[in-house]
């Protein structure tokens, strides 16, 4: 029997969440962020399913962009960090990519470049995130310098929020004001929203919105957000119980003996470990679903296995289904128990086979709609 650990990716849920993002965006366009292999959901598979409806995709580097182009994706693709060296401009031009410009060396490269077609540039402002982007004080000057270049066509004015996942945070308001003041009088589309801002900051919605996490069906808000109920988690991490046994009170469990049984205990072993991307720092008590019922993780997570306390789930047996996160157990809750964020748990996914479901339904949607009439 094959090892039962696997990740299931529900492509119907992906399409559904994209539509939720479209509704949140009002009339605005929605760029699906598929960097880092679509947060481990598989960039090509996700882009193929979204391409009939998506206004565009965004990735972090040329390699990720070319992977999509090679797979036949023709939608706009945005390089979120732009080019890393001048030689990449020829590829930007050839493969019709959009690029962020956040630094002087990128402006310089454009000064010296003759493009076949003028490029669409996303000029990034550091409005308070304190990371990449031009300071608000010089933004208009860079905009004017860029717009004078033959290689530059449309300029989209963009910025990124640092704390939009904290409701009503003052910095978000401040970033908005900084952005609005610094772009006053400049022509062009605006792009500000990540998932959190799209869900929560109505004033920030723009011509182009850039949700990532919410496309994958997960809310970036730690507490329950009113709009989160419309999202359907796309990824489920699943496995099975491979051992169930009773150990006496006072038994040490796992590496380091971090957990010691307080009573005679039915101990379950799940084929899932940190080599699969399950967080080693998940604490005792992190919820795990066995046959849909919550049981606590106990002891240190090992490379290939983890242990759960099944004492209160008398009927649990070898071969029973385990969900580590997914539709019935929020990845955000698991992340909280491991002192991290759902983004990192997704990105750390590793080794497990990925199974796609729902694809057929997506491709047959038109027919289904017809036959339902
Ligand atoms: C990754 C990224 C996003 C998406 O962020 P989410 O929180 O996943 O919605 C949006 N904009 C930029 C510039 C990014 O790098």
C-alpha cells in the first residue's frame, strides 16, 4: 500500500474563490497571485483553470512567468519584483510580461532598452510598508522620467499594505493617504489591494487588485471576518492512521519525550511529518481531524510521522482518514498553534503527492449549464 499522505487541490473551489474576489473588486480587475507555485497549489494547474476568467496572474520571477507561458497561458503576467538584471528585459518584451519597477537600477535598464512594444510598467511606491518601492517624495519624479521613455507604455501606480490584515489599523489609512497625495495629478490605473485589503478596505479597491491567499480559500484575518464565510479552502492535507495502540499512564511520546501520558492512552500515529510540510513547531493540542472528529496532536512532530491522542475517540482504527488542514479544519488555526501563518504552511508543502479534483467539472461547466436548462 502506498503511503497515504497527500494534498488534494479542489479546482472548483479555486474558481469559486476567484469569483468571490471579482465580486469584492466591484468593477475592478483581479490578478490572481500564483507566485511560489501558487502557494504550493501548482501554478500551471491553477492558471489553466483560471485562465478563461482571470484578468491576469502575478509571479515573483522570470522563471515562474516562463513556466506559465510555456504551458500556454496567454493572460497578462506580472513580475512582482520586476527584473533582477537588465538582460531580463528582452524576455519581458518577448513574452509580453508586465513588470514592477521598484528601484533605480530597473529604471536605468529601461532607459537603455529598445522594446518591440512599449511595456506596461507597475511603478511601486513604498507608502509605509518599509520594503521595496520608491519613497512617496520622489514617486512623481520617477513616474515622469519613466513616462518619457520609448520602452515604457502604460504605467500602473501600485503600492502594498503592511497591516491590512488587522482590521482598522491606522497604518493602512496612512498608507492610503500617502499614496493618494503622492499620485495626485498622475494619469494611470491604480493597484493597492492584497487579499486583506480587498476584503476589508473598500477605499483601496482599484483598477487592478492582487489577491493571493483568498483565491486559495483562506482568510488572512486571524479572527473571523464577515467575508471569510464565502471562501472555500482549495487545499486539503490528508493522511491516515497507520498505528493505534494503548500505552500506560506515564509513557513518554516521541522525540524529546515532550509529552507524557497523564492516563492510559490510545495513541494514534499519522503518516505525516515535517518532511511533508507539517510544522514541527505545532504544539501539543494542535487540532487534527480523525474521521472528522477533532483530536489533539501530542508530542513532537517527526519527519514522517506525528502522534495524536485518540483516548476520547474509542472507535478510531488503523486506516481511518485524517485531515491535517482543509475544508473542515482551518489552516489558519493550525498555523496559530505553530506560531506561524497559513502562507508559510502552504509554501512549505513538500513531498506529498498532489491530487487535483474538480477539474472535469470546470471544463464541462458550459455543457452542464446547457443541460440544466
Ligand atoms: C504576494 C503578494 C500579494 C498577495 O498577497 P495575499 O496576502 O496573498 O493576498 C499581493 N501583492 C504583492 C505585491 C505581493 O507580493
